[in-house]
C-alpha cells in the first residue's frame, strides 16, 4: 500500500530540500544520511533515534 508521509524533523526536511509529502523510502534514506538510527514504522509514524541519542518521531502519515 502506498502511503504519503509528512516530515516532523526539520533537519530531514532540509536534507530533502522541498516542502510537501514524501515516500517512506525517501525519508529513511535522508534520516540515515543525517545519523538517525533504529528507524521503524509504528502505526502511522516513523520513529528513530536521533543523532543525540533521543527517541523522536520523524514523520507521520
């Protein structure tokens, strides 16, 4: 199933360099490039460990 995600982490949105909605694979790729780890989909959210070690929501459907 195709889902559209809205970015919640400003550094990931800046890395993608455009406003709007994104596919999950685009968000995960940008997050990994910026140092996010343990990225997982939980319900309608993408959560990850940020570069500072905190758990954060990086995107929502």
